[in-house]
C-alpha cells in the first residue's frame, strides 16, 4: 500500500515509514484508505505509528491474513520489550477458536493470554521465552491453558525474528494439541499400568513358587524319607538274595526321586537364598552350573552378605539363572567370570562375562528373543539398569546394577 501523489498529508506521514516493495493499493485520503481496508483480502500486515499528529485517527492499521485465518491454529507476532512486557502486534482469527478471545481484544490486552496459562506451566513458558531471547534462537513451548475450567494443551512454535531497541520479536504459530497430548499421557499411563501388572505377576509367581517348594520339601520329601526308612527296615528282614536285590533297586529309585524333588525345590526357590543370602546362593548356583556343563566359573565378590530386600534378591537370582541358561544354550563358552560387587554401598552390581561366540545386534533383537528382554524388564522394575555388550567371536558381558534403597518389600 502506498500514498498517491495527491494523498493527504496525514496519510503520507502514516504510510511512508511502512511502504512495501509491492504496491497493493494507492490511496489519496482517509476515505479511500478505509475502503481498501474493508475489502479484507490482504496478504500483509500494515502497522502505523503515531507520527506526532495527535489528530491522526488511525494508530494501528491491520488487515486480514486470509491464508493464516484458514489454518487450524493462531498466528501472531510477539514482542517482548526491554522492561519484560509482552505485546501481540498481530493476532490471526484463530485466536477465537483457540483461546476464545477476538484478535483485536488480544492485541489490546496481551495479558489475557498470560492469564490463561496453567499455574504449573507458567514458569516453563517464561523460562523458554527468556532462553530464546538469551540465545537468539527459536522459542518452542508446550503447556496447558485453563479456559472456564477446561484444560487445553497448546504448542507454541516461534521463529526468532530480531532484537532491537524495541525489544525481541518473534513470528509465532500456536496450535491446540490436546487430543494428541491426552493420547500421549494415556499411552504413558498404560505403559505404567502394564509395568505394574508385570511386576505384580512376577511377585505372584515367586510367591507361588515358594509355596510349591515348601510343600514339596515338607510333604513329598518327608514321605520319600519315610518310605526309604520302611524299605530299609524290610531289607534287613529278608533272607533271599533276589528280594534283597529288588529292595536295593527300589532304594535307588527313592534316592533318585529325592534328588529330583530337591532339584525342583531349588529351581522353584533355593533354600540357600533364605538361609545364607544372595552372594552365597550365586556361588552355589555357579558350582552347580560347572557340575552340569563342565564350564569353569570364577566368582569375584566384594563381601559375603548384602543387605537386600527379598524382591531384590530373588530378582538378581532369576537374572543370574537366565544368564547361565543363555550361556549353556548359545554361547559355547570355555570360561565364565561372575562378579558380585557393592562398589559405593548404594548399588549392587552383578556382572557375568563369558568368552563364547557372542552375538550381533540383529540376533539380540530377533522377535521371540525373550531372555534378555525379561532381564531388562525385571531390573527396570527395581529402578536399575542393564548393560549388554557382545560381538560375534568376542564373548558377552551382561552387567546389572540395582539401587539398594529402591522402594520395595521389607528387608529379610
């Protein structure tokens, strides 16, 4: 927009500081100027300033951004002056749908936008704005606004324009992200519920294993022992060699049944865990692994006992069981080194190294590879972390760290 040759003086003074490179309209007086503005089909904003003529009827002239008004959000220009006061020289029609405030009203009273900010998100709004000023960078913010008791999530993306004597200027676009944010929150909550359910299921499983182990030990074990004693009594009263041989065979079967029952009890709930603690149980399990596989295991420990909760102890034992099971099935290892450490009195570390064939990332992420995933999930529920390092031909290292003060069951 530019003044015509016969334009009135006040029109010329108003327009000259804001001439565009492209001339959209030529105006000669206030009437033609107002007529042009009423067409409402402009694609630029024209901002006038007080040029010293107190009789000038127009202080700010604003045209519609037809292409911005059609977008699902609010476009605006934002200025933060040197005194920290926020102003909105331009606001698109999207402010009505987004904030329930007309553009002209929001421009006149930018504090209405600040008044809508959720109390818990005000600090992050101002912090992100000041960070943009300090670094002369984009201003990105996500937070809540409150409108008549209704909470909306909005996303503000503002391109840093420039800083001058008038302050810092941005060109911004604000959109309603409530639906996406609620879906995101629901997803996070769903994952949390699944994690809690998984933890509860593991707890129930361990309690059931302990119950079954006690029943096998207390009932079946006692019955087998009694039967063995009766058989021994009978053998001492038999004279025929054939009957004595048969009773010996029966005694051998009872011994085998007893060993099977003991192994089952150990796999369900090792008695050493309750009697001697996790460190001794790791050592016993390593020796049993060596007996079964012939693979020597070296155990390094920082102390003989660790003050862990029942949940922490059984979780570390299950992780160790799964690790040895993977070594036996897949590693083709010749040696295994196990470290049970308490480096800073606040964490317990279980580290298992083998010199086997190792594996690559593809094998680790194969669809039905649940062993390593199960280890990670178990440890995550205790607030710990798992580091898995392996390369083909270079062996595997699984390091587990669990905080000793993580909330859990009463210590045993």
